[in-house]
């Protein structure tokens, strides 16, 4: 088959029209199997395209500039149910993910080795504007943010069943965690070696929730083809 000129997929045997069709199905969050059936392209080829798409989305997500304004910081745990007998935050074989959300706008996520103060605050200092207002729960990993220069650090005490105090809450980032975990369920368990790409795909989808994901993908691939 002749390799066709394609703005979205370099050296592809697929036409631009076919790639756009696949991007539409991807934007609709169809599985690779469903996309292959509807597009007439093999599942193997669709899986390859999906993998490359997720890599492009991850690259774009990592370019985020420091977030500013009202920010919510929180960590969450993905993976198997907690193992009986193991105690503590994220006990068991769970993957720890830290998130920083700008209210009403976008989120940034990062897989971390632990939820210690040193780990979490290194990311906050790198990804949040120093003039930001940071909202967190009372986990000790967030102690001392004002001491390192942030204008305001407001906290809710989940341990005392306090989930909001006026505008002080982390409901936005917790809603993102719920959304991310619901998405992961459709994959019947995400292998550790691809978890990062699925996480970043979810981040990208969330950050484009107010517009057309399909158009965002076209724009992304025009500047950085597969």
C-alpha cells in the first residue's frame, strides 16, 4: 500500500480522513476493539495509534507552566484494594499520585514514590505560583507551605469530618480523582507499565472538558504528528 501524505500521522498508510475518524472515536472514549470494528482498521493498528496518542497527550501535559490563583492539592491511591494487615496512607501495592488543581480550569498530576512532605512540596514549589492560595487537607505532608513562601495555605480537617468551610475545601481535586478512577475501571485494571499514560490521558481529557477534545487532538497532532 502506498504511504500517503498525512498531517497527523507521519509515513502512514492511512488517509487523513481515516485518521480523523479514528481520532473522533478516541475522543468519544471508545475502546480499541470498538474503534477497530467501526473504522475497519485492525485492532493491532488501533492499539498502536492509541498508544502513540497517549504519549503525545502526556508530553503536552508535562509542559504545564506554574499554576496560579486558587489551587487545590491532594494525593490519591490507585490499584488493588488495601491488603489486610497493612496500615497507613496508601498501604499495600497502590500507586501514589499527587494532583494540583486550579479551580475551574486545569489539573496537573504526577506519580510519586510516597506522600512525604519532601516529595509533595517539591512538586508544589515547582508547579504552583508562589502567590497562589493553596487548599489542602491536614495531611502532614502539607505542613509549612507558608514558611516556604506561599501567600496563603488554607486547610480542612477531614479527620473531624470537615469537608468544606465556606470556600475552603479540596472538592475539585477529589472530583477529579473520582473521574479518573471511573475511567480506569473500563480497562479492567491498568498495568503498571501503562498506568502513567492512562493517567495523563485522563488529565488531558479533564483539561479539555469545556471544549472539543477532538479539535484539541487535531491541533496537537498538527504541531506534533504521530
